[in-house]
């Protein structure tokens, strides 16, 4: 066969204003590209991993020894977190959008018996898993959690902290309390909340494991590490049951981060070939978060989200989300049904906003690492222009004045 070589791949710079990935911080990219080539057992790479582990415990707000990064994306961390779930284990999973729905699928795959998996390999119906569906646009609340965990008393319970698909915050406090009350071990998808919300996982003792991602609140896209944290209880259970994975085994993966036999050791031992570039980028992202502090970043998200929310509302949109990194909205009546068209126009112009991926079709605009008046103004202006071209009755000057007024009024 004739060989075929394509021309060099150029990827343009876009304004990533969706649910994620967010804008990788320039400081992170600088560490990524300025690191030398070094193998995965080189002293500074290993030191970087130890330091990253120690910083990650602070970002998570935890004393959990088993806190580290799983190479890859959010799903890599989630897969690691769910690796303790065995075929036949009882699970209750709360689902209120695209991502928790995939988490629910993962749990059904893990908990399915061999026969159940063979009957429907890509979408198994596992009798031991109870999926509690909450409508898109609604949060998972105390009463839903109480009722389901009280009735089923499962071994494992699962919830997304922030469901990015519908832009909703779920009640992790109620989830933790109910897990303790009914003897379930809580697993939480914190992919969208870590680095954006101000919380410390040790305040939620009913939750035994947490998994997040590099590319949202942590601002570290160049394929780095999905943060995970496991309580001693989770590790004890896993030690007894084992897990059917080598690479995503929480106890084995922890070794390279210098966590062996329930203790921090001075330097890690081989688990897989970690990239010095990725370690340096992740390390810088954690430094950045701690320098600014999780609580200051969280306030900043809330402040800038309010500016964006108010601006799109003044364009006639209805916001249905309550996350602070993302606005999920319906278009004004005159533009209803044209969500995909508007999103596509924006995306063609290098302005990366998103539709919802499950029904109903809504528009999602995110502000990950876009925490400034200039950035929010650019996002609002670019969206308003497309709305106006589509025929919405919008006064661009008035929107600009509204934003200026918001920022002037709240300037320090
Ligand atoms: C983004 C997201 C994921 C998936 O993360 P990837 O980095 O794409 O693997 C999972 N869960 C939630 C809640 C998310 O927001």
C-alpha cells in the first residue's frame, strides 16, 4: 500500500467556553513545554510526584493517604474509583444528566454478572444496580437520596457532585449523611467541582472515594492527571476484595506516588511510565490553585458567573443551572429550536460553546479559567453578536453598559 503522510497538524487557538476543557493556564503550558526529557524514575520527576501528592491533599481538603493522580482524563480517575465495585455488588446510582448517566453505565458494567454483561455488553442491565433517575435540570436532593438509600441499603452509593450535563449542583452533604446512616460506601464524581467549589472532602465522612479530572477546575488539559482520593475504609475493602485491573488499581497505582502499604515513602516505585512533562504541568496547576486558594477561586467563579448569567438573562435567555463554572440556558421564545444552529455558528468562529448532550437541547457557556472582566466581556459580546445575527432583539450597547456597571459596582 502506498504510504500516506498528512501535512503537519495545526490546531487553532479557540476560546474554550464550554463545560470543559477549560483554558489551560499559560503557566501550566510553560512548565509542560519547558521540561526536559527525563524518565519516570528520574529524581526530579519522582520528587515532583511526591510534591504534587502533598499539594493535592490540600486542594482536596483531606488527610486521606491514598490521594494521587491517575494518568489520563476524568474517566480514568472515575474508572479507578469504581474498580472496587465487584460483579453482583449492590449499588444505588443517582443520575441527573449526561455524565452521571455514563457513571451509572460504568457501575452497571462493573457490577454486572458475567451473564448479565454477555447479554448486553455495552449497556448491561445489572440486577444489583438501582439507577435513580432525576430529570435534567433538577438537582439531587435530600429527600430523593434518603428514600433510595433507606429503601435499598446498598453496599455502594454513587452521585455526581456537580452534574455538568445539566449544570446542576447535587446535595453532597445529604448524600454523605445518608451513606453513613444506611451503611453505604459513597462514591462521588467531583470532576466538575474540584478547584471550582470551596469544599473539603474530609467534611463528608460517608463518602469513601472521590474522583476528579485535570481539565476543568484544575486548568491542566495537556493530558495529565485525574485527581483521586480514597479513605482508609475504601482501601481496606479493596484490600480484601481485590480489583480486576492492574493499571487502575488504586493500591497499585498509588505506589508511583510514594504511597506503599498505607504509608508515605520518600520516593515512588514503578507502576507505569509517567511523563515528566505531565508531572511538571500538573505540579504547576496545583501550585496555581493553592497560591490563589480554593476559597478565593471559588468566590471568583461565583462573581463572574453572576455577570455572565445576568448578561444572558438580559438577552432574554432563561438560565436553569446553578453551577458557578457554567451557565445552562434556554433561548428566548423567538429563537427556540435554533440552539444547535447558534452553537455551530459560534464554534465555527473559534468560540467553543456547547449544546446539552441529552434532552432537552439547551445552550451551555462555561467560564473555566476565564475569571476576568475582559474574558467575561468577550464571551458575552461574542454570544450577543450571534444572537443578534439570528434575529434576537438585542441592544449590544445596553448589554455592554450592564456588564460595565456590574464590574464597576463590585470593584474592590
Ligand atoms: C467532564 C466530566 C466527566 C468526564 O471527564 P473527561 O475528562 O472527559 O474524561 C465526567 N464527569 C463529569 C461530572 C464531568 O463534568
